[in-house]
C-alpha cells in the first residue's frame, strides 16, 4: 500500500530520486528531502470548523 506524502516545505506531492545523493528521494519542485504524511482527517476537521463558523455567523445575522 502506498502512503500519501507531501513536501514539508512547499506542499508538493511530486518526488524524484536524486542520483547525485545516492538515490535519496527529494521534492521535484523545491529540492527538499523532508516530507510528511498527508492527513485527510485534518482537512475534514478544518472544513467542519469553517462550516460551524459560517452557521454561527448566519444565526447572529438573523
């Protein structure tokens, strides 16, 4: 199973194997070798928070 990883610096998900570094995986956009796992639960909770704020503002306006 493949894990979804993104670059820690720029957020890109495209990586290449750098031959000059002995095959180390680096980001193809910024060249960084630090990445993190993409978290879909964080994105869902962030959308939920914005939805709750929108409902609260709507209730205050009415």
